[in-house]
C-alpha cells in the first residue's frame, strides 16, 4: 500500500509513503506535522518521519487488519492506540516498541 501526503490547499503531493503490503485503512498525524502513523490490512502500524518519507518503526500484534490508529495525549508523547478487525484495541509505547495494554470487545 501507498499513502500520499498532500499539501493542504494545493492538492500537490508532499510525500509518497510506501511500505505496507496491504491496503492502508487509517492514518493519523502527530500535532507537529512531522510524524505520521498508518495502519493496514497487513495487520501492522507504521510510524513515519514525513520529512524524509521513511518508515521509522513497524508494530505488529493484531491478528486481522488495522482499522484505526491515533496518537494519544500523554506527557511523553510516545504512545498511540490502534484497533483491529480482530476485535482488539491496543495501546502502544513507542520507546519500548511494544503494546502495553490490550482490550478485547466482548
């Protein structure tokens, strides 16, 4: 999958982000506009350095496609949440590169 980041107002392509094997189903941006998240049907979430169009880290742990991902407001600014078609929501710690909590739909 490929994610195109556009320049607001002009519609011009700012960066092309490639790296997911499946279709990209969700994306989110850190408030400073320099970091992005993308989630895919390939069951992974990627963190992107937008200025360089580089994948900084890939997180895996869902058993089905990722449906949503979003940065969380916290003191460290290093956490995000994701949900999946597998019925789980995970909270991830970027510094530790792992899920620190998993919630299951019942």
